[in-house]
């Protein structure tokens, strides 16, 4: 009987190790996704590279009212545009630079990756949301 009990404990330990490895994989994927959705902060972005290491990238903008998020397929830009009528807002992509013309205001944002020229924008309550698909 002692032999069967030892065999059973060994099998349970192997199953437990398998569950722990799967949990570690799930947690690693969750953190990887979370880091890749972090907003750029003060001109830097934090992403997990192909080797699973954190990687910082510098970007060129110093506007505090602009948030940029990135996932695997898209870049999302949100900015405050107070006192602007939607009909005066134009958004363009030129040489990987996002150009935003809003009445008298003009802003350029150098994007961290190449994007397609198609721009999806929505404007509500003074907030402009822009969605760009990566190339």
C-alpha cells in the first residue's frame, strides 16, 4: 500500500506543477498585454519586446493634454480640444506624423510606429479620439 500512496503523491505533484506552469504563462501574458496598453508618459512608452523584456521608447511631444495608447494592431490618440467646433477639425497622416488642425490650433505628433493613412476620429464634449491602424 505504501508504494501506491507514493505513486499517487508523485502524480499529484506532477499535476500541481503543470497547473503552476500554466498559471505562470497566463500571468505573463496578462502582464505583457497590460504593459503594451500603458499610455505614453512624459515622452516615453513602455512595452514588452519580443524577448519578454521591458523596453522604453522616446516619443516627440510635450503636450500634457494628449494621451497615446498602443496595442498590437492600433494606436489610439486622445486629446482635449475645448471651444472648437467639430466641423473645423481635420486630422491627417504625413510621413508618420499625425497632424491635427482644430480651428486656430495646430498640433503634430510623431508616431512611435508606421500606421496606415486611414484615420478614424470621434469628437464629443471637447474630446477628440483618434484611432490609427498599424502598417
